[in-house]
C-alpha cells in the first residue's frame, strides 16, 4: 500500500475518542458477512476508514477449531484498527469463543452481533434474537468486558412487544460494561428493507452522549453528517461504501478534513491502480475466483461519470478469470472516452 498516498494531506487534525479507542475520524467500516475479508478491510483502510470490522464470526466454530472460522481472524499489515465481531446464542459460548479469538491477535475491540435478522442466525439464539433475551445479551457484555478490550455490541431498534424498549436495552448494555453501542434503525422484522429510523438513533445518542454509533442508510456525506449532528459518536459505513468506494474520502472532506486530492477527486488512472492492487490482494489471499467476484462488485461503483465505463463493466461481466479481467482493466483506455474531461491527480 506504500504506493498510494495517505488519505489525509496532513495528520488528522481532530482525532475521535470513541468506545475506548482513539480514532482518526468517526467513520468506520461496518461488519458485513461474506464481504469484510482482510483485503477489503485493507482497501477501505487506505480509502479513509478509521476502523474496520471483521465479518460476523461464529464463537461455536472457534470453539470447534473450525479451520475456515479461524481463518476469519486474520489481519493484514496496514489495516486500520480492527474490531472482531462475534456471535453466539449463550454467554459461555460467547466468552470461550472470544478468548480464542483474542489469543495472539491484535484486535482493538470486541463486537457482539445482536442485530443479524437472518433465520440461520436467529435459530441459534444469536443475532437479533438476543433483543428478545436481554438477560443473555447483558451477561455476554459483562463477561467480555473482563477480557481487557472495549466491548461494542451492535443492535437493532427494538419494536413494540419486545421485552425492553430500545432505550432500556441500550442502558442495560452500557450498565453491563459496553463501551459503545452500535444502533441500526431498522427492526429485526424489517431485515434490510424500508428505511432506517434515524430519529430513534438520534434520540439514543442524545440520551447516551458519546456512547452511540449510528448504523443504517449512509449513502452520502450528508447522511453521515446528519448522524453526527444528532450526537452519534461514530458512523458505520456499509452498503453505501460498497456502492461508492470513495464515500469515506468524500465524507471526510465534507466534514472538513484535509483529504488528499487523489481521493477527493480521483482520476481514472488512480482508481484503476487502486482496483488492480485490490484485485491482486484478494487473489493472493483467497484465490482468483474471489478476486473476480470482489473486483466486479466494486467496479460498479467506481469510475462514476467517466464516459465509456458502461462498456468496461459489460466486458468485465462476461469474465470469470482474474488474469483475463486484469488484462481488460489494464486496457481500460480503450473504453474510456473524453478522459480529458476528468480532472484529478494520478499517483
């Protein structure tokens, strides 16, 4: 990554103290199942994420010494501070899994998933099911707070009929020892549809100053700034950052940070260098097939406004081999038109 300039033109002028960590900004990469693998976390660290989350990791898998689960604990050199996010349905499994996860690793905080609404997680008593079992949720936080790292549970808005209100649940987590509560404004039943309730997130930020991290529907710098204006200490970037890989840099600039022009106004050459580096990183870490999948996913959000990008995306869509896709990307000049209209720096 040394080939690329740091995202800040100068040292970040105002560091953020959040959840027991000193961060360069309040913008964090959210945990995303099947997505936030180490090369992708490294990519977004370069693009301005102040901290990054692992995928949701099964504590039961860690206790069974499952090889694939253990590999999810990898951290690559150069990543921003990494928060390991764990899930389990009971306190004992959570604690033993966390102890395994923290052996010989350099995680900076421990996240507990209390938000996933998917059936395969709920049936294990984990994820958003814990909103229905506050005693277990609070016990998990209390047990992990003795491991020496900040504990960051991630929850959803509690709907009517649940044992506790969202406020009561947040208070219980903080009383149990949580350093930061990441709050998503959808209920479990909403899953990923509809709109996140920004009002409830803002209300909890006002009720628990400096203890709430916002989550949900951050696709623009203005939407991230809105959460901060409401009093949230930090903001999680998720699908919005996948749709626009430069959302971190654009939001930092919007918030007044001195962001390097290469990231504020990225030229096609700079974007291509980043994408090729990312693809090579994924290929080296988990193979050429995954490199193709991940690069195609980010390609849809890159090169916005560059004439000819549609042709490049269509050509890339037909390719299944990383070597072939890399060659197409290297010859992207053939697809781009009127590049002189695109300003910005090259590396």
